[in-house]
C-alpha cells in the first residue's frame, strides 16, 4: 500500500509538472521591439517625381502653343488670330505623370497683364484633379478678346500647375 501511495503521489507530481509546462508553453508572451529611421533625402531620391507637359496644341490656325524644350514644366501659347470683340483662341495642353506615385494637380491662372482687353479661362482652373502614375490629363485654356481694340494690344498670362504627390 505504501508503494501504491508513492506511485500515486509521483504520478500526481508528474501530472502537475506536465500541466504547468503545458500551460507555460500555451501562454508564452513574445515581445518584439525595434526602431525605424527615415532619411528624408533618401526617401525623396527613391521617389521619382516627374509631372510635366508632354504636348501643347493651338486649336486654331495662326496661333501657336509649345512645351519648353529645356524645361518641360513650362508651356507657352500665343494668340495671333484675335481681331474683334468676342473672338477666342483655344489651346490644349497634355499633363503627363511619369512619376512613381499618383499626384494631385491644381492649375491656377496667376497673371493677366491686360485684363481690360483679355479674359483667360480654363476647363478646370482651381480644381484639383488626381493624376495616377503613368497617366495623363488634358487642360484647355481659352483666351477671349473683350472688345475690339483701336490700336495694337498685347497681354501675357501665367498659368501655374501645382502637383503634389500622394
């Protein structure tokens, strides 16, 4: 009987130990620690930001439009066909995103040096448009002569495109 008690006590001790080890194995807690550093210039170098004008078209014969060959962030246009009040000249520009991320493009007409004679408008000035990587948008600009001039007049206009990645 003494032998039997010893076996039962040993069995219970082994069972409690096995249960403790099993519980410890099932309730093990893992801690993960770490850190991250971002080098701003390296991140900027990794992102290819290439949003530019890829094409410019004057929609009427006699007018001109072009993309600057030295800096394709600039495009220009000349309206030579305006003669009388209400005459318009229309230009279409293609904006291309050859970068790695989508961008938000917002055009704004920032200058008109002869507002007495010319009105300049566009199809989406001041409205933000999303331009996915690898895609393009068209942007149309219209110049209108408000009144018939009695002498030779000219005006210059600046349209700025702001592109923000992300």
